[in-house]
């Protein structure tokens, strides 16, 4: 008998979506993280990463990917088909860190061609099985966004890490200005509340750049208090965000 999501998993998802619905919050769930796509070295295979993702190697073969699609993802899309709180399914978070065409690393072994095919299959399944829920993908950098513009996504999404963008010859506003003639709405899916490594970074200025560029919205990392690993990035200051929102309209944060 195929192994798929069990009743407890569906119950947890249903509870989260029901709470979001009560609070009028749209939810975008991420299906996979780039750690699932990476090839781990011998040392890390005995560490926490493998324990956290025990079925990660299913994605390293065509048969494994097809099994995940048919026995896990499609049942998931059908179970929550058309849920009012479900804004989008994010196919994967920052896949480029596992793809050698973007990231030169021994852990990056998933070819871009295989990734495109698999992600396109998931996007098609979202369209066929989810009752109008959108498909998106969280690209790690704005400069890589166009790589995913032809796999059937409803919303293009990129993340912005000011530390990674130091080698760019343009500001965030300048990079956004390059994103012209895209067929899909574009969303900045991750924007830090602050970044001490970039002294002139300002969340308000970044949000203003997104709004002025005509983006569909921006998501701030993070809303709840930070964990030790990313404490430097802080969290949203409600007063700061409220003051900025008071000056704008028709922009989703």
C-alpha cells in the first residue's frame, strides 16, 4: 500500500488553516526546503540533517520524485482543495542551493534540467488538483528569478538577503527595475527586518522599493521573535510597520 500523508498530518494542516481562516490570514505553505534536494557528505549523513529529513533521498531519482508526487503531494492538494485560507503552495524554498548551475558545492548535485521538470510537474498538479490555489516557488535571489518563469507558476517569488547582494552593482530598487516583461505577478517572499552586516539597510526603504516597483507584496523575515541562529535579523517592529503601512495602500505585507 502506498505511503502518504497520515491522518495526523492532515489534522495538523486543517487546524492551522482553520486558525488562519478565523484570523483572515492567507497562508502559503512550503512543500520542500533546499536541504531535501542537497546531497549530504559522509559526516553530515550521521548528523541532525539526515535525522530531520529521513526520506530526503526520494528526490534523487525520477521514480522517487514520481512517488512523492502521486502518493504525497496530490493527496495533499486534494485534501485541502480550495480552502479559503490557502493562498498558495510554495513548491520549494531556495532550490538553487542544491543545483550546480547556481551553486558550486559538493552538496549541489540536482541538475537544473531535472529540477525544472519536477517543479513543473508539481505546478501542474497544483493547478489540476487544488481548486484554484496558486503555485509559487521561493527563489533564493532576485537575479535567479527568471530561471523559474516558464514552469507554470502563478506567482514569481524571490528572496532578498542584503548580505548576498553586496556584489550587485545596483540597489534593491535597481534590481527590481530589471524585472520587466514578466508575465506573472512578482512577490518578494523574504525580506529581513534588519541586517547589521549592511549598515544602510532599512526595512521601510526596502518595502517602499517593492511598492514602487509594482510588486504584488512582500513577506518580512520574521514576524515572531528570532531563533538563536538568526537573532541578528530581528523581527518586525509593529509600530514601524504600522507607520509605513499608513503611508501606502494596495500593497500586501
